[in-house]
C-alpha cells in the first residue's frame, strides 16, 4: 500500500494479485443468494415421501367415497322422476297484432307477466342451489392444505 499527497488529494495505489482472483471460488451460500428470488429458496434436499397412505387417511378416504356414492344415488333418484328441474319457461309473445282487442291485449300482457314471474322463481332457485353447493365445497376445503403452484 503506497500513498502520496498531491494538490490536497490523497492517492492510493494498490497491487492486485491476479492469480488469486482467478482462483476465487464461490461458497454455496453466496452463490445461492446471488440467484435467489421468491421462487428459488435453497433448502436441504430430502428423500421423497412414499406413496403409501396412513390408516387414518385410508379410513377418511373410504368415508368420503361412500358419501359421494350416496349423493350420486340420491341425485339419480331425484332426476329419474319428473323433469321439473328443466326450464319450462317459454317466451311469451310480445307481438301485438294490428287489430288487437282490449281483451286480447290484457291476456297477452298477463301471459308476459306470468312468464317473467316464473323466470324470476327459476332464477332464484338456481341461485340458491349454486350457493348451497358453494357452501358445501367451502366446508370440504376447510381442512385441506392450500397449495400455490410455482410457475
């Protein structure tokens, strides 16, 4: 390390050993942190878990499959009956003939109102059915582990 003063400035001169810089090696921590981000978290590599299920997991799986089978059987019984679940709402004619009498006009408007009323009821039933199914799915997912895919 040599230094000298010139015009109120200090200058230092260093000698760098180039042979040591070429041999400089990375340690694993500094190398990992250089390329780390939220997706690259260096950890200890472990053996993968075996594909065997525990007894408790097997029992729970059996119970869930039985419940699903029962629900399918109940669903088939419900659908095997009348086709009440199908939309039976037809569009009421809003076409107004030229020589329409007041009685025909009243009947036409009444048919339109009835069609709208039945459609509202059908829509409400669908909303309730979907909300109930959404609640069931949410209850099933309460105990499950949430996973986030890494892209």
